[in-house]
C-alpha cells in the first residue's frame, strides 16, 4: 500500500496504478489484462483500482489518456440513415479533433504512440477495442472483414489527423469541416461497405 | 569560420550548416531560403555550403534527413500506362518504406515532425516541394487542384505509414505489398484524378 497521508499519497497511488495499467495493457493487451494483475503490479488492493478508476474500461481510457470514449461519442452518428453514415462519422470525428481541449488530448495520444513503443501498443489496443470492436461491429459488415476494414478506416483517419493537425498541409489544415467531410467520405464509405479485393487476390475483382 | 583542424572542424562546420539550414527552411520555407542566408546563419562562406552539400535541393534533402529524393524514386512509376499509375506509386512507396534502411530513415522524419514544430514545418515543406510540386505537376491534373489533391494524397499516404509501421495494426501491418496496393489504389486514384466536390459546395456534386 502506498504511503499514508492525504493528497500526495492518493496521487502516488493513482500514478502507481496508471503505471501498472500501462505496462499490463501494453504487455497483455486489453483482453488479457485484469484489474487483479494491475492492482498487484501497483501493490494495491483491486478494490482501490475500482475506487479510483471505475471499470476496466474506464481505467483503460484513463491509461491511454483518451479525452472521450469513441464508442460513446459516435453513438448518435451510428443511428439514422445508413447512406449518410460515413459523413456523420467524419463530422463527429472532426468535432472532437477540431475542439481545442479534446483535440489537444487526442493529439497527445498520437504523439506518444510515435515516440514510445509502449504507447504505440496502447494505441493499437485502443483502436482495436474501442473503435474497431465497439463501433464496426454495430455496422452491417461481415465480421470476417472487420479487422481489414477497420485498419483501412484507421489509415485514413490517422492520416487526416497527421496532415490537418501535425504537418498542417493546406488546404486540409484549415478547410471547413464540411469540405473535409465531402472529400473524405467516399474513402470511408468504400473502406467500410464496398467490396474490397481479397487478400492475395487480383488487384481488382473482376478486373 | 569554424575552428581549424581536420575532421572535428569539418564535422562542426557541417553541423552548423545543417542547423542554420533547418532554421532557415523552417522559417522562410524552401522558396524563401537562400544558400547565402543559410551560410550567414552558419557563419561560413556560401561556397562552403555548396562544397559540403551541393545544390539547395541536396541541402534540403540532407536537412530533412530524407534517405532518397521522392521525385527521383517515383520517376519510373510516372512513366507508362496512366491507368496503372496509382498502383505503381503505392508499390514504389512501399518499396521505400518496407526497406529496413530507407524505411527507418523515413520514419525518423515522421517521428521528428510529430515531436517538434520546426520538424513539422520541414516535413510540410518537404511534402509540398518534393512530392506535390515535383510529382503532381507531372501528372494530368488541373494546376488549381494540385494543392487539395496533394493534401488528400498525403493524408492517405501518411496514415498508411502510421498504421503499418507505427501503430502496427493488423492486417495492414504485415499484409503483402500487393494486397496493400489493391486496397489503397482506388483511394489514391480518386484523390489524384477523379472529380472531387468543390470547397464550400454540396457534399456530392450533382447529389
């Protein structure tokens, strides 16, 4: 148990839990990590982990530093007319990233992933469990195709982040959200819903 | 002039030139930077800059740390059947990035851009002058559309790098190059050659 005393002690315990969680999630993945293992790594009781961070889900989000839970944020975008889904997804995505507070926190995750192998593994777990597993499974997509479609979706989404917010290449850096939506949506639509060539198959099906 | 003496002196001078070049390119952009200004910043004669680094082009590539000149690398890909151009571009791109030596050097540029504002500006100059200006201008694209098409191309290319080499999300992380080519080519084709909605226009032209 961390040292006694009020605030500093609590802060130390929180930090120890986050450190143990980071190592455990990165090493074992989201599914393999348990609150029990994380608590043991931090030298605290599992109940204390729940006390400070809530569920394993909440702890994972806190460990990654995610300002929001993507599955919750896109909830509304998933409802309604399926035809307009890609547009709604990009609009919601830009709402988070264009916002100074949530955008800054989200960018910190990307920066960290590029600098540290551990953080890169955390980001991979985050994309896999939070975005691919929680969002793509709610869409009319063949389950066998979800990993590939998810990775392609991530490639366009992360690239948009890099060009708009890091490299700041114009006109993407300062284009109004609705322009970005219009330019990118057909790519997202194809990655999510349209036929893709099979792995190892011909470059274009029927081509 | 840097201190006298053989090797260490030369090394110091090279470093001083690279440092001055980095600051000058980042501050004034590729076009605004002159060998004269860079030499003054390094406290050396312009002739010495040319002696060590060749042309302004060569110095720029050395300053960015680019392992290759993209315009030279894709030279062959630009020739031949225009229909297969996106596939050839991605194939060439993956050839550089999948190669352990050039891939590592290229990844260092991305890592640096994410960490330092100065490096991000250098990467922006690099993409603008080396890729957009040198490659896209050789393609049958309306010049007014080149910046937008270039930024969209960059968004997919940088995102592919991030997902395949940094976050390492499967199946993109270890898919054979030809699969990646087949999955990504239609996106590159659309960004380069197909109609895009006008800025501020309706989400889909005629839609």
